[in-house]
């Protein structure tokens, strides 16, 4: 059996302030660093011989650091594990995006995915075309009875899991910061979900999701 463990990064500074991140990055918040310590220790204890592959964005590099320190291994960095690009909206709060681009924002809220391409980002189809091959590759490269840990972002975990399991989008809910999702394969072909969005390794005060933007 091969096991692919998908880890979403800890809470970032922009998660905490409600900013659209995409491929921009301001690093982890204090809570994010604390989450990373807990998830790193839990994964190192469960999978001491795992291979670790990390998105090249800072928030994932910082999340992976405690795990890599315990395992005493060097990270493998793969830019294909980056979050989905949101183009011109990156760095804005949702309120700012709505105020600056109200027509497109309303279309986005109505699930018009073409909006993202118009602002220089990746549509769902383009994003899935990027992320699914790398996840399949990581699963295929995992030796029999081995484990690969991929420290990545909410988008790759959510879209990648739906695609690999051939489930309609929206079957699963939110991917929380520092959560663990595990996929397994017995025959190298069929992928089965073992755990989804697991946060039991985090203390209660660190089990935080997207914080709402406070409107002035």
C-alpha cells in the first residue's frame, strides 16, 4: 500500500487578516508557526521514514520546517504544489476586491469561473490540470508500504482530492490550516481516501479556520 499525505500550511499572516493569497506570500502568523510545530511532531511520529515534498511558497516552507527538523531530512521543493493563482486580486481583502471590481466580484460569487482568467489567474480547469499530475506522480513514486508527505495549500488538497477520487466538486468542505488528508492506493491505480481534513493533532485553541473580515 502506498500513502500520500497532504498537509495544508499553517495559518498565514494573510489568512489571519482575510487577504486573498493565491501565489503571493507573507509567511505564517504566530498561530501558524505553533500549528506547524504540532502537525510536524504528529507526522514525524506517525511516518518517521516519509519522503517530504513542499510547495516553494514561504508559508509551506515554514510549515514543513519542524517536520523536516525532527526527521533530519532536506526538503524537496516542487513549485507545481503552489496554490491556485488569483491574479490581480492577490493581496486584497474580499471587501477590497468587491469595491475595486464589483461586476467581476459578483460574477465570481455566482460561480463564474471565467472571471479568474480575466484577472490573470488560473481557472479551475487550468489549476486542476496543473495539480492532479503532480499528486499522481507523488503517489506513483511512493514505494510499496511507503509514505510521501506533501506540504501544500488548501486549493491543491481540495481540488486534487476531488479529482483523484473522481468526485463532484463540493463533496468535501473546507480544508483547515495545518490539517492532514491521507490518500492510499493498493494497486497503483485506484485511490482511496483514508482521512480528510484531520486536525485532532492541534490543541483546541489552534483549530482555526478562515477568519471573517471585519467590515469598517
